[in-house]
C-alpha cells in the first residue's frame, strides 16, 4: 500500500512579521482536518542544524562574517535539515510546516547581501535537493513596523542588527520572489492586527486545501 507524500508549507517574511502566531493558527487548522504534521524552522530543525544556526546568528560575528560564509552556513544547515528530517517526513506522508525555507536565502543572502541568484539556485539544487514548498505564505509589512515589533521581543541577533536599508532590500527580494511564483505564494498583509492576519492565512489555506485534500 503506497503512502501519499506529505506536503511542505513554508512561512516567510521580514523581522516582526508575526510568523509564530500564524503558524499556531495553521497548526490548529490542520489538527481539525486530521492532517498529520510536524513543525520546524530554518536555519535549524535538527541538532546539528541548530548548532549552525547559533553560530550564524550570533551577534559576536556582527560585521565580521562575510556574505559568502553566511550563505554557506545557511545552506549547510539546510542540507542537514532536508536530508535528516524534511524528506523522510514527506516520504512517510507527514506534512511539514516550516518557519522559513530556501526563499529566505533568496531574500536575505540574495537581496540583502547581494549574493548572485545563480549561486543560490545552484546551492538550492545541490544542498537542498531542489526541494520546493507546495505552498508559501509571505507575511509582508513595512520594514519600520516589523523592526519595532522585533525590538519588543528582546535583544536582536546578528541578522536583526542590520541597517534598515538591508531589510528594505530583503522585502523587495521577497516580493519579487512571490511575483515569480504566484501559484505557490500567498502574500498576506501582516501590518494588520495579528488576529486579522491569521484569519486571512486560514482563508487562503482552506481554499488551497480544497484543491489538494479529498473532502
């Protein structure tokens, strides 16, 4: 008896976009639908990948880590994450809810750091096994709004310490990425109250589920 492959749903957005709140709402909806899933995050998701995350985001290396090193660290974590956890789950029929995936590299390391897209695509093919999410929610909001929310959470990590212009480039890159794959992306206005944002995500999720899950 064959097992239906699981689905990969990713959540993207700049700092302070409210991904955690939205992911909790989506988790609850999938439980209602009796869809088995596991949640994860990037960089991270496995013990080794989490150790790489701690290194990559440590404020100790602010202004000292070159863009190439950052890109390779992120994909080193992703290579482990994909092989050790994500692909086995999908192959077993379990859905995966990911707080960020490869689109974040196109936005942060590509748009933010200026790394060439062809370099990121090559790493996506090799390190990430060309794995693409089935559905991606992009929580979009003005950079200043997002950074103000992020500041309320506590001390910033190395990435969060970047200048506002960096995050403006990240936002532009995310929106460009979404425009290139409109069938996969759902752009959500995350500047609204979190309950409204979650409602919009659930409406889009329900519409998508109607096309991929038997009633």
